[in-house]
C-alpha cells in the first residue's frame, strides 16, 4: 500500500548509509560487510563491551557478581560441551 517513490527514497538512504547495496537491473540487497568493515565493527564492539564490563563491575553488588559468576560457569560448561546454541544464548 505504499507508492514506489517513498520506497525508492528509503532504499537510497539505506544505500547511502551503507546498509543496502543497490544493483542496477537486479534490485536492492542487504550489504555484506567486507573483511575490513567486519574487523572495524569487531574492534568497536570489543571497546564497547570492555567499557560495559567495567561499568558493570563498578556498579555490581555481591548479588550481581554471584549471578554473573553463575552465568560465566554455565557458559564455560556450554563451551566445554561444544553446545554452540547454549553458549551464544548465554553470551547474549
């Protein structure tokens, strides 16, 4: 129920922001990051996660620390059991 013009404008904006690749005579495709882009994203994620962990440690009480230790132990068991789904879920 949307006309083509707003869709074109939205796809053009997503293309400009790097989320979508527009291919003539083929259509729009979700952008697949290059190896360099993936490395940059992982570097930023590492920095953000380290800062988040630092802030969590500063503000954690004994109850929070105990919960995190239990979660970490579960994650280590999942990794040892080669249970990827459980490890990813616990990591989230």
